[in-house]
C-alpha cells in the first residue's frame, strides 16, 4: 500500500514518462565507446528539483536542468562538433553532467584534450560500462513450499536467530541494480520506493532478474508461508534501476557511468544509510566523486568485487567502501560472504539458485542493517572493526559477537 501511494504521488507530480525503446539498446555498447561525460559547475542547481535526459536514458519530469546549464551544454556541443545526448544535474556535487557522442570523423582523444582545456569544464571522461557479478544455477519451479532450509547463506550465518533482536527496521538501503519484480509474492510491499533510470524492455520484470535476486537475499518477507526469508526484511529498500540485461531474459546485466551516477545521486539525496552495489567495472572519476560524497555523509557503501582472474574491482577498490567477495573464490575483498548456490527470488513468482559476489554483497548489506538497527550511530569504520578477522570470513560467530557489542553499546 505504501509503495502504491508513492507511485501515485510520482505520477501526479511528474506526469507519464515516455516508454523506452528497448530495441535501441542493442547498439548502445558500440555507441557508448564514442560517448563522453563532461561536467561543469552549475551554481544555479535546484537541489529540490533535479536533470533532464533524452536518448534511451529514461528520466522523469522532476529532473530539471537550469537554463544556464542547458545553454552551456549545447554551446560546448556546437563548439566541439559533438552530438548532445543527455544532460542532468548531479545535485550532490553541484555540477551539471552532459553526455556527448563524438562523431566518427573526430579523434576521440583530441576531443577529450580540447574539452579539458575549456575553463568551465571540471571533468571529462569516457563512458564506462559496469557488469553485475552473478551466475544462474538450476531453477526451482515451485513457489508453494517454504525453502528456508535451502538457504545456505541464511542458515550458515544464523540469521533466523538474529531476527529475534533485529530485522533492520528503520534502516534505509539503496539497491542500485536492475529493477525488482515488485509483484513477486516474497517481495510484495518490501520495496518502499522504485525509480527507473535505465532502458527498459517490454517485459520489465524479466529484465529485472538480477535485481530481483539481490532483493530477495536482502529483504524477502519472512513467515509468510512461502518461499524464502531475507537477511534484513525490516529494512526500507529504495530500488533504483540503473542496469539492463545484456540480452532479454539474461541474468547478466550492464550499467554505465551515467545511469549509475543518476542512481547514486538519488541514493544520497534520499538519505540512504546503506548503498548496495552488486557490480564492478573500471575506475570512474565521476562515480568516485559521488561515492566519496556518500562516505563523507556517513553512508555505508558495500560493493561486490570480482574474482582475481577477472578485470575490474571498482568501486570496491575505493578506500572506505566495504569490498565483498564470494566465499571459496580468490579475490581482493575485505569481507568474504556466502555466494555459492544462493536460493533467492526471480521474476514471475519463481525462485532460483545464484552464484557470485553479487549475492555475497547483500548478505553483508543485510547484516550491516541488522547491526545498525541496534546501534544507528555506527559508521563504516565501526562495522569494519567488528567484522574484521584474519580469514576475512563473515561467520555466525562473528556476527553474534558484533550483535552483542551493538546491544551493549546501545544500552550504554
């Protein structure tokens, strides 16, 4: 009911958003190789009403650039013979962000160098792609029987016992991923807010496989007689769709610098306490600025890291971010959590087994939410201190000690 009221409010404020043409996404990877992100300081940014966009980036009417910033964005395009794709104010950084596409007739590096010489420009970077870090295993067809005993991570961490004292109540978690199947019976009513910031196919639920799976690990409704239970079912989940499937129906999904920046900015503006990023990719200056802004505001950022034989590692590599790896797999993580054969929710009222650090990350995010309910003033350093151990393993014993410490400090 709470979610439906939010949706109605957004529709009343924003009007109907145009439907995204999913077919255009097929050539977006090639197009993005010629795309640049350019930012410049905009002192007229309205922090209450913030970006506009076009192309295949779907934003709603509440995002408004100032007339000055739009004029500046188009003037840069004309001066450097670029195609203006989209523009949006990054309110948390006080800058306007423009996406340009560089024509094939121009040398990409020369354009970057020329833009960097513009006095008004604060940042120029290539558009980067990021990938979620998960694999789908064998399907579970029925959703009529409880699967709690099949939740290996949930069981090994002793979450059912922890729920007697904490469920993450009052902790706001930003889930930045693909979208979430809001009609899944184990997730219905569990997502407090949803915003679409990425291209969307006709069957949006099927495109939301990865985000739905991460959401299930984090917040599936317990004690409802069906399916599974989430690590922090009492938490308030803000779901931001910033990623889209590599192909229709695929678990593999991709995001880019622009869509992730949109989502991170919103997560910060909406006072999220935890940000879950089950994804990885190359170093990205704009995203680093936003994540550092989040960390400075006391937001706990938790990110997946790939296996050592895989490229990437950002944003888990940013100092202050809690980097999470899958148990049993060599990686450069601070915390290792369950990530093998994790039973969770998938679209269309189904369940499936998933593997990868994508699903280790919400285990940690959920545990952090449990701890923060008991001791809300804790920050990243406190969490790292409590969960730090020689093996880096997240275990039931370690969590129990952390929960005990939280209860003790809360009483004091």
